[in-house]
């Protein structure tokens, strides 16, 4: 019988499924629900030292539906990080760890470009008992106006500096969460790992404009007649997330063996999760999938991943982590391989009267 249990950066998880930072991990109440339902871990909604600076608007979500008009395939949000005071969050982190001591609780943190701010938030969250950190360098809207979030994540030099501050202060494992809104995601990931981060989480949302309303001519989600570009998530981003995870995992293998990757982006089933693990992820995270289907989603995800493992005879996640990375190569190499395969097929083909002589010559080469 295969097992989903895994240990990542010293964190013991009953399964590799974590709630990704966002509404499904936004207070003690919902985090407890996630743990009761069986999620291996929760990355809480991103917190900062001064929540009074975080002001959300409404509506802040926009959806893209499939042709049937029902299924949601793409989801845009212009939601900020948590607007709840840090003092309340610290009490809730402590309550969570008291109630679920064997589950993994990761604090997602974001701060301004000041060493003392990052050190303070790390020390206060550690004192509240969290098991690890995810550094949110990736929110594409709102916070970049304060030089936070993806404004930092797009700049490997700033990332190096901030990650060094964090690593000097943190006693718990640290994952740096990447923005996909860059040309080469390996660059910021490499900067974070070179500064000592234990792992990378990828991806956050993709900067987007979900739609323009053809009656009002206003782009959505419309707030008092206006909007601002937001972050795109859900199924539609999965192929981009898979590509970026493949690139990061390849870089980790070559340059930072032993460091870890938490795959995120459009994951809604055990089969989606299996693909991220095959491309080198140690864990996977789900946000919009839970917004769409509820916390119970964990049951089918676990069953599907176990069924996949049974089918292939894999006993542990380690047995197939990164197994599909070897099948990526350059386009020029694909052309060469195909040319060779065709030549071989011609040579080894059945004897035909029209090509009999050519076939007999080919066999003697
Ligand atoms: C409504 C909403 C709010 C989010 N808030 C945060 C956040 O506070 N911090 C963060 O790191 N990521 C946040 N995210 C990004 C998710 O954690 C995740 O990286 C992204 O949505 C892609 O995964 P998914 O397709 O499973 O949603 C948010 C996503 C959504 C949809």
C-alpha cells in the first residue's frame, strides 16, 4: 500500500497537500476546518506588521467560464494580503498549534524593504509557534505600489538582500514564493536559494485583466466604474505553472540539490498533483480549487494520487518526484531524434516490393 506521508525540510506532513495562502487560510476558523478535513498543512493568508495599511475593495473577484457557461476555468482577484491585525493572527497561530500540534502551519509574511521589519515579523510569528515561513514576494496588485510583493520578487538583487535578512533571523524552514510575472523565473528563485532559503513556492497569480463588460464598456471586476489589473489563478494557469515548476526544479537539481519546491497553480485533483510531483515538486498547494469546491476536495485528491501511485507501483512520493524532468530537451534534439526514428523505421520496415532493393542496401550499411 503506497503512502502519501512525506518529510520536507524537516516538516512531517501526513500528505503533500497544503492550502495555499489566500481566503481558504484566512482565520483560525477556516484553518481548523482544513486540518479537520485532512489537509497536510496550511499556508495562512499573508500577514504584515501593520494591517491598517491594507484596505480591500469589493467586488474583488472576476471569473472566466468554460463554453458551458458554468465551469470556472480562470479566476482573477484584486484582493490584498490580510487586513486583520497581526496581534489577532498571532493568537490564532498559537490556538491552531495547540489544537492541531501534529499539523504543519506555515506563516506567509510580507513586509516593506526594511531589515528590522522582516526580523520583527519573523520573531513574533516564531514566538506564536508556526512551523515555517513562506515569503510572499509575489502579489501582483496593490502592494507593489508600496514596493512590496512582486515589486521585490521581480528584482533578484533586492530578493537576495531580503532573503539574507530573513535567513539570519529565522530558526524555522523558509520558502520564498515566486511571482510568474517575470521572463525567467529561475533568476529570482536562484537568488532566494543562494541566500539560504530552504525552498521555493511557485507560482503566485499571473497579472491579468479578466474581461471587459460589453454593456457598460467597463473592465472587470468593476469598482466604482474602474478597475486595476489583478492576479489570475485556477485551471487556466496550470500549464504555465507546470512549465515554471519544471524550470525551477531543473535549476534546483543542477545547482541546489536537496532544496525543495512547493508547486502551485490550478491544482484541483490528485492527477494534477501527480504532474507537479513528476516535474519535481515536494508538496503542492491549492487555493482557487478550494474556493470552487470546498475543503472536502482533499478526499478525492488523496484518493486519485494514491490510485496513480498504485497503478505505477510507486510506494512513496520520492519514488516518482522529478521522474519526468528527464524527458525535456531542446527542439533541435527533438528534430534529431525524430530523424533517427524515421530512418530506423525505414530500415526496419516490412519488406515491400517497391522498395525492396533500397531496403536490402539499407540493411548492409
Ligand atoms: C482570492 C485570492 C487571494 C490570494 N491571496 C494570497 C495571499 O494573501 N498571499 C499569497 O501568497 N498568495 C495569495 N493568493 C495566490 C494563491 O496562493 C496561489 O498562489 C494562486 O492563486 C495560484 O494557485 P491556485 O490556482 O490554486 O489558486 C491568492 C489567490 C486568490 C485567488
